[in-house]
C-alpha cells in the first residue's frame, strides 16, 4: 500500500486532501480520480511524471478518503459543477501556475468542465472519454436496452433501498463496478484493498447518491453552482489543447470516435486509443503519463 504523505488545502467548502509528488515549483499537473476509485489510480502515472520533472498533485475528490466538508450545513452535492468548482478552488488556493489537468470518470468531468469554464487557469487537458459532460436536458431520453442495463447502479441509487445498500455494502458495490467496467483488468485483492478505505469517508454515500440523482434531474443542485450549471447546459466547445483518451474495452460505455472528439475540441492534439477498461491511468500508466507529457511539451515546458 502506498504510504505517500497526505497534505491538505482549505477551500470555502472543503479541506481537500491530496498527495504531492516531484520537485516543488516544477511545472504542475493535477490528476483526478473517478468513482468508485481513489488516488491509488495514479501511483504509476505520478511516479513517471515526477521523474520527468513535474510537480504532481493528486487530490481525493469530495466524499473520498480524508477530504472533508468544513461545515455540516453544506449540501453534500455530487453534481458536475461542484466537482469542477473544487478543482478551481484547489488550483487557486495552492497558487498553481496553469497546470495540466487530467482525469477519468468523475475526475475527468471535473477536469473537462474546468477547461470549459476556466480555461485561463490551465495549460491543457487530458480527458478519458473526451467531452465528459452531462447534458441534463436530455437525461430522461432512454438509450438502447443493452446500454440501459449497464446503468443499473444509477437506477439503484435513485431509490432509498439503493442508498441503504451502498451504505451497507460499499466495498462490494465498488468491487463489482471495477469488475464490470474493466473486464480485462486482473486487479489484485491488494490493489482493491489499497483504495477501499477511501470509500468509508463519512460523506461518500451522500455525495454519490446526490451525483447519480442530480444527473437525472431527480435531485436539486446546490444553489451556489446554478450559474455554472447554466453555462454547462449550453455545451460549449472546449478550446484548450486537449488529448482525449478512448478506453476501447470500457465495460460501461462505447468509446467515441476521433471525429466526435474533434467536434468538441477545436485544439484536439490526439485521440489516444487504448485497449483498457474504465480506469486507464491504473491500467496503462505509461501511456497515460505520456499523454500528459505531450500536452506539456506542446507548450515548450
């Protein structure tokens, strides 16, 4: 199990816990994990980037690990604007100089929406699945049955039974999703055990349930994020330099085409297509780190 020291930074809503690798004041990179994973997804990527002279920050998202809400009255929102707001707040609180941001799943959504709303804050984006943004206006439109079946965990968490099930069986729930979403990844018991403690954050269930209800318009968002949600709803193109990562063996969703990525990202550098599942940084750390390095080198760093 990784024993890298955990640091914290205070924002308006959170004490964000993060791990930091590499030389202080080297060109910064922020790596953001998904649900239901944690910072262990990036152990290999962080080592590679630190050795290539980057300062690497790997935060625990809200509801995970040692990250904590500062006040009991704050809505435990898991909506996409909240995730991006946390990334913006972290970059500003740490005074990071236009980092490259990279992520998958929830973390990819935070990175993508930050690139959309605050392109001035970042140098470039590496996003698994490219334009990883929820279109709330069309969230009620059914997809073909074979795809609907893969979304069982969404519908499960729409019910009170599902909320109680996640509370009681959070590790079994997470492990099942790891297996379904990355059918070719033979992760070990030790690898899962390294992440499992992060699922016992006191707000993990509340944040997850809100996330999967809000994206289907079954829960209201926190009022402070409504202006950002309105901007996201326009689905603007993202103009920062971007590398999309397409996971060809993702058990959750089919990868987009390169043309679909290019339509959303006018400055698309590449579509890196990997024979991996839902968690590319942990399944293919060398390739994921290389994508981040290419964004840095494109800017002469």
